[in-house]
C-alpha cells in the first residue's frame, strides 16, 4: 500500500486534472446564477424601462421567452455544436440532449452539467440583447423564429470558433468572456434588424422617450452585479484570474459611466440618468473580452475609451445615419465589443500594457501578430453575423407574412396587440 501511495505521489499533476474542485464548483454555481440574473430580470428591466408604457410587457415577454427558448435549443444540440469536437467551423452532435453526460461527468475541474448551464446563460443573454434593436415593432412570432435561427446559425458557430476549439481559437484569439461571441454578434444582429425592419413611426420626435427610467436604473444595477459572474466566472475557477476579472470589470464600468455623463454634461449642459447607466453598460461590454488579460490601470483606460467611443457612435447612428437601433445595442455592445477585443491585444502585453498584462510574452512582434489575430476575429465575426442575420430576417419575414406589425398595431402598442394585456392598469 505504501509503495502504491508513493507511486501516486510521483505522478504529474496533470494526471489529476479532470477531477472536480469544490471551490471552483461553488464559484461557478454562483456565477451561473449571476449571469442568468443579468437577463432575468436585469436586462429585461433595463430594456422595459426604455420603451413606451404600451410596449413594456412586450419587451419583458420577449426576454423571458428567449430565455426559455435558448435553454431548450442549448439542451437539444446547442451545447454539442458549440463545444463538441467537430471541425474548425462547428462542433458535432455527440452530446445532443447531453448524451453521455451525467452527474459524475467532469469538464476540467467542474461537473460537466455545471459547465453546460454556465455556458447556457451566455446563449440566453446574447439573443436577448438583440431585442433592443427591434423593440416596439416586431411581431412576437417573428421574434421567436428569428431567435431560434440566429442561435443556430450565428451564435453556435461563433461560440465554437472562439471558445470551442475552432479556427479563431487555434489562431490564438483573445476573448475572455464574449467580446466577439456575445457583444459583436448581438450588436451587429441588432443593427441589421433595425435596418431591415426600418424605423419606428415618429422616430426622431420627442414622443419616443423612456417611460420608466427608475426601472431602467434598477435593471442597470442588476446588470452591473451580474457582470461579475459573467466575466469573473469565465475564469472557470475560483482563483486570482477570477478576482482580477471582477476588479477590472468594476473599474471599467465606473470609468465608462463617469466619462459618458461628463460628455453629456459638456455637450448638453446637464448629465442624464440614462447617460450614466448607458456609459456603465458600455464600460462593461468593452472590458469583457479583455477582462482576463489586463490589469486595473488598463481597465481604467478601457472604460474611459468605451465612454468616449460609444457615446459618439450612439449620436452618429441615431442623429447622422438616422438608424433606429431603438435601445442602442450596436453603438454600446457592438462597438464596445469591437473596441474591447482590439484593446485586449494591446493591454494584455506586459510590455505595452499598463502596469500589468497577462497575455503572451509581450515583444513588439507578438503584439503586432496578436492585433492581427484580433482584427481577423473582429472582421470575420462582424461580416458573418451581418450576412446571416440579414438573410435570416428576410426568410422569417416570408414565413410570418411580414416581420413587422402594421401601423395601427404599432400605434396601439404591442402589449395589447401581441399579448392582450397592459403593463399598467391606471
């Protein structure tokens, strides 16, 4: 017996790699709840407060239904296609309906069912973000069909490219928690949807104002807290990486908030509540891809950059280009994801990063190479998502005899038209 124990002690630690760690498991259980909390009720409240009162239930219903729908798709084949071995573009069906996965199955240091549901929460919030691009004017049947197709044709392949061992992962793409997988895909999907479905009636007038900013601020606070699980949980361990990811996430959110509010103050004479919470989301979205690779000082720069770039992009898209991305999904999430993914390639370097970076070796040649990889990932994700989203919207429009409610229904409001209910009975 002693000889056997001595032999086991001589084995390399890698021999014990696929065993469950209780601390990691406890943390990811918590992080999973936090990320689901971001959608239900965080994002739901954030969005619902930004629309008019006649559409508040429709937004809540869309977010809730998407959470249910994405969960079933993820179970049926989504997890398998995203994280199955497959090929460089897409996974396989080896784990459809969690075939072969039981309570004792292990993924790294976690029970595999836990890794499954943690990743499921990302698949839930990503299409829910797109709701902000077509809020107040898309048929509920079209929302369900588009979400299903978009998850299958956009989210699953891109997730596999980056996190499932696909071609971008093989190139060395840095995306810690979803700059490309979540924010660029959702932002571009929302932008394309806004263009295809066209502007709301009365776009540009004072009539399209948020009906309940109190609800929006409450949702924003939930998003901020939940994002600790989003980014910190992406370390998939209870360790220093998770702690640092949470720290830089918070700093970037704070910096983005104050920067956006300051720009509004200078431009319009007063800072708005809507502006400070939107700046927070911009800071959170932009730090997401870099959160596991940069230090606190770099996150401050990233947050300030997010506040500036996303603020001006929001004004550009709505005021200059006249695109009714209703709740600013693309200029906040899409642009933030692009900016953060690119900056991750700079600030991850111990040499060119600010004070500390945790990426590659850090010489200038590697930095140039990494920025090249980051740029390829950004362009590929943007182009693929835009093309597939466009054609998917056209197909859904044919299937539902028009993707948009008619003029009279839009005036009446989607709460009554789609659900025969009112958010407020006053």
